[in-house]
């Protein structure tokens, strides 16, 4: 059984969930704020897992993958609301990076 999901499928599934279970999308500015909140939660777990901060009781049991999925969920909501096809956006982004950054990282002395 195939468990992979494409960006297009993710966008469609989030949209279906929002329209059935979630009732409606929050407005774009609210979702932008929620996105920042979710990124903050991800940053908190990252700083405690890989950085120098110690875990607090409220951090225990948090799942890094789940926090990343929360960020992706809200980003997908924003894409759906603003008419962005994430598949096409990623294709264009890869093209841009492959042109702009073709040698940039290879030539960066800090990365050697």
C-alpha cells in the first residue's frame, strides 16, 4: 500500500478537511499568525533537542515530526486560500535555485 502523498494531494485533503470538519478557513492574516505560532513551537523543540536549552515539563512528549506537520498544515491552508499551487511553486523554486545557486555553495569556503 502506497503511503506517499503529493503536495497536490495534501492541498486537496487539507481543503476537504477544512470544509467538512473545520467548517471554514480562518482568514489569511489569522492563519499567518497561527503559522508563526507553529514555527515558534517547532523552534522551541529544536532548541531543546539540538540546542543548549533544557526541556521543561510542558515540552515533554512533544513530537518534532508533529510540530513540523503543524507548520506544513497551516502553510498549505495559506496556499489554498491564496490560490498557490505548491507543486508548481516548488518546481519553479528548484529551477531558481539550480540557476542562482549552481556554484554558490560549492564555492563557499565556509562550507568546505
